């Protein structure tokens, strides 16, 4: 007997140390028996442990009691095992309990008794609640930031539009319109980041499609020029996406302005494809080609900006002219941290 007593004492000590305990319910007699370890989990003296199913249910938090009773009822009707979590109210304390129970039936298939083990998961639940509260706070702050950034970008765009309208020279108005289009490109990226909730990577197929949609409405209304987006669904870091978006906006706008004389129809194709650990961006048109001098599309401010952006991204820019103009930028693709970790 001393050996059995020692083993029992060790089991109880192990259960107490792990904040766990066991119980047994004789269903026919409605007699519940808790071990000492389970009493310690609930913080109850052994003599105050519940002796019936009704007394046990009274320990469960009122908001969780109906669900617990429903789960137990379903188990008695046709189940064999169950696991669930609930809050227990002991004095002025609330304890989160994880319970796993097994039902044993008699020879006729009727419920005979249940045994189970309970684990105190209060600490884990508190961590989850703190994490959820922090996540909600982050979500609210992010929503407020999105609202403020969106409003500020709209305000800047409106101010530029007013200044553009007051300019007598068409070339100056065109410069303002380009600035507005660049802001729209950045605003589109900001909107996509907020909507997708992925701040380290951008789906370039969707992002470039958004940019092309915006350009169609801004610089191609009632035009015979077609703008096609044929980007492969690849993901790039946010930093690279910003640069690629600005390059596409600049090159497509330049093509509309210089490649197609008034009344001429044509097509501009924006393409982005993977090439090993690199990516290749192409903006090509079937217009008149580059002028023989470099005073306009060949070497103006717009292309100077594109060259600067290409340098920032660490890429190589090449230009082909003949039956149209094709700009190709090859650069090493930044793999987002989330995507790299998934491999």
C-alpha cells in the first residue's frame, strides 16, 4: 500500500505543478469526485468541491454555462469524447479551464460515467486577450493613419490642380498634371497596402493593373490609344513597388505625349516578368519612335527621372527604338521577408 500511496502522491504533485487535475462523474448517481490537484486548480478546499453535476455547472461563468451544458448534453446523447474551454468563477476570481472528457457507456449503450482532465489556461488566455487588444489598437491607429494620409494626398492633389488651372502655358500645365499623376500612383500603393494588410510585399500584377486603370482615366480619355497591362503575378518589396509604379506612370505618360501624334491610334504595353532572381519591366509602344534629338522623350526631364529611379532600384535600363519605343529595366527582385520565411 505504501508504494501505491507514494505513486498517488507523486501524481498529485505533478498535476498540481502543471496546474492540472482530474475528475470522475458517476452519471446514474450524479456523483462528482474531484482529486486534490483539480481542487488546487480551482482554488477550492477539497471539502468545497462540487459533488453533483448541478453544483459543477454553477461554478461556470454565466456567459459560458449554457454552452457547456449544451456540449455535455450532446456528448451524453451520442458522443464519446469532448474538449472545450470555459471560465469558472471562484469567489472573486475568474479561472480559464480547458477540459477534455471521455464518456463510458454500459452494455446497453447508456451513459455510465465520465472521466476528465482539466488544465488551468488562464495565463494563456490573458496573453491572447492582451495580444487581441494590442492588435485592435494597432488596427484603429492604422485606420486613422490611412484616413489622414488619404486626406493629405487629396489636399495636395487639389492644390496642384488649382495651380495647374491658373497656368497660361500648356507645358507648365502638363508638368502639374504629371505631378498629380505621380501622387495618384503613390496614393494607389498606399490604398493597396492598407486594404491588403500586407506591408512588406505588393502583388505587382494587381498594383500595375490599378496604375494602368488610373492612367486610362487620367491621360487617355476619348483616346484611340490602348493601354495594356500584362504583368505576371509576382510579389516585390514595398520599396521596389514604389519605384516601379513611378517608372511605369512616367513612361506611359511620356508615350501618350510623344509617341502618338494627334489622331493616331496605337498601343502601350506594360509588362513585368520574373527572370531568375531578377525581374524585367517593359513599357513598349508602337508609336513613332524616339526623336533623333534628345530634347524631348529621348533625354528630357521625364526620362531623367526614370533613369534616377532605375539607379535607385539598382537596375539596368535599356531603350530600343524602331517601329515604336521599348524601355526595359532589369533589376534584382527583393524577396519580401514573409515570402522568404515561407520557403
